[in-house]
């Protein structure tokens, strides 16, 4: 059986994006026996062969859209893709584009890809310190992400049951 991967996208020196490496450090303490855990700066074509080594990939990324409060955590499957900062890369390729190229070339892709997106306040200031808005929510964000990883281990998110997925995820987030 292939190992599962938690793949984070975030820079440790860009304000609010540094939330991803910080949470990955926490995930490594709790889940490194069950998941490969890795941080990248952005999605590129280089990931085309790499992702296919895993049966299940959980992507942790950030979202900056101004309509969501910093610290809001959303989860969705690749079937319900919504762009995040590093999965919609204007310099290289988007996640759906990458998966499409892999399929065209006959390159194996993961059976399941789930995305956890954290809403942030800023991503242009060079700093390893979170904005006040996100810092005030950090503990809650970390706890939500940790709770979300647990059911992923049992493949909570499936292509067949999206209504059940979002109901269960909302229950986890509210608790």
C-alpha cells in the first residue's frame, strides 16, 4: 500500500503563509508514522511524478480573498476544487492542470486529493511572524486542522459522498 502524504504550501518567511510550515511541524509530531509530511513553496510541474507515489494526498494551503476572516478553515476534495494561493500558480501550472497533464501522459495520480485551505490576512510582508488577525486565531486554526486530519485517515472524503463529507467536516470545525 502506498503511503499517504500531507503536502503543505507556504513560505516560512512570508507573513501569514508561515502558518502552513508551523502547522506542519505540529502534524509531524502527531502523524509522521502514518503520513509523509512535506512543505513546498509552490506547486510546479515537478510534482507531476511525485504525487502519483501516494494513494491519498492532503494539501494544506492558504487563501487570500478579502471576503473571509483570517483563520477560517475550509476543506474540499479535488472534485470541488477552489483555487488557493499556491495551487493556482500563474508562473507554472494549477493543480487541475497538473492532474490533467498527468492523465494525458499516463502518469499515475493519487486516488484521493483533499485540500485544507486557511484564510489569511496578508502574504506580501517578509516576516516569520503572523499578522495580528491570524495570530489571534492560530490556536483555533491549528486545532481545526488537527481534527480534520484524523478522519482523512479513514478516507472521510470520497468522490461518492460529498454531502456527508461537508456535514462531517462542519461538525468537526464547530466542536
